[in-house]
C-alpha cells in the first residue's frame, strides 16, 4: 500500500465542488527538500531511453536536495525566470536527472504519465495472424491544467495553509482528484502555488462543472456539553472521526496497493518510483510517483486519477499482454467473444493494430448477432 504513516488529516475546506483536505506531518523530513523551478511557456523535449522523443509543455520541475548524513537541508526557494518572448525549445536528457552531487531534477507527474503511455509500448511480442506489424506509437492522452478545473484556483487561493502542512488531498464532487505530499512544511508553502499547474483528468474536469459537493456537518450533542473542556473533547472526537472516514473510505481507492511499481532513480537514502494501478473497471484508478526513504516512509507523492476511458485502455492492454496478445485466450479470460474484444480494441483506439480483414470480419459477425 501507499503508506502515509506520519501524516495526519486536518478538517476539510470546501469551495463549490472542490474539497481540500490538508495533510500535516507529525515530524517533518529534514534531510530531503523540494523546490520548484519555473520554466515558463516553453515547449520542451525529453529523450526517452529508447531514443524516441517525448514532447510536453512543462510549467515547472521539482528539484530534490538531500544530505547523506541526515542533517537538515536548506530549500532553495521558487525560482522564477524572465518571461520568454518567443516559443523556444529546451532539450532535457532524462525525466529524472541529477543536477549536481546532491540535487535531482524531475518533472512532476510526467514520470507517472510516461509510465502509463509506455504501457506495453512495443505491442505484440508474438505476432499472431490477427495483428499488423505495428507498435503502440504514438500514444495520446488528454489532461487538463488545474487552471481549467472550475473552483480549484479560488480554493487554493482562499483557504489557509495549516501549521506543519506537508500535503493536500484534492477532491472534486467528493471524488479524489489528486494527492500531493512533500517532505517539509516550508517546501509545501513554496510549492502550493504550483498545484494549479498540475495535470488533472477529464473526469475531474467534468465533475467540477456539473456535480456539487456534499456537506459533512459536525453535530455536537449539547446534552453532553457542560463546559469548554467538554466542547473541546467533542470537537477533537469529530476531527478524529473525519480523519478515520477520510483514510478508510474517501482515499481508499488511491491508498490501495498499486498494481505495478517501477523504480526510476535511487539517490542517497531515497528512491524515486512511479506506479500504475490494477486497471479495475468501474472503480477509481490512480497513477502516480513517490519518493520513499529506506524505511518505506513516503517523503513525496503526486497522483493523477485516470478517466474511465483511460482505465479501459490500460485494462485491455494489460489483459492482452498477460495472455501473450492471443485474441481468443484473452477474450475467454475476460468473459467475452473474440469479435467483441476486437471491436472493444477498435473503440479504445487500438484498431490500427489489427489487420483490416480481421476487423471487417468482427464487424460482420457482430452485425449478424444483432
């Protein structure tokens, strides 16, 4: 599971359909620090390990600074450069790159998104007669900037930052949109404005437009309150109940065990990883990235909730790869016919992988069944 030990939930703050749940550390992590580096409105290119190109607009990157002996490390603070006068191109060597001996630069959420886009990127390893000789390049997925999520900018601007706050759970219409965790409260204060530049899924964008948020009122039994101490105890009890409800119900989908974890970079006592879900249909699925210490404590976390269409694409690719891309065996495993599976692949955007005469046959059979 994603272990958020050491982080405590504070009372939520609601604005429209957006609910912000602060996360506070009992003890901040002092030997790892993060700061933001702002790149501006520039197009960037990253060279992936297989020599292909990954193009993206990169509003900011995170720089991790650490010490080898556990002594406190100072945050550099947010760096803001002069605005670009024209559209330029920056070349980045890797998604995660060591800046100097004790500093690592990585692009928030791009690690996680790259892992999803690269899912079984090479296509069928065994070329059965149904498949064309093509791979999954190029994969395209849609995401929204936080500035496009209705109400999010106002919520982030208006609500207070709690003392000791090191993270935030963002809910839209009480559906978990994203989670952010950083090592130190000073890091969070510096990085809080960058949340509006993060990526959010299509589902979250629609929820913000059309679904109001529910209210969770705290009702105090006045018959049990005879003093300020009684009132304080009642308030603390409600706070504990809210934290338990959040951890066991509202955030359960994100906190459950990831389906796959890939280590991207190891630096000092820390490990930068990204994770993919099990791709369970009709359930919430999150991709994300973490920095964990040697004892498994999460120092950094950033997540992205997939839309149901993105979940279906991941589900189909995972099932095909698990059955050596054999159409009949895969169809039997998911309880459908080869023809139905072929048409599901076409609707998911993978129809070009199949030979044309095979797709035509599947359409013909499906029409006859109707």
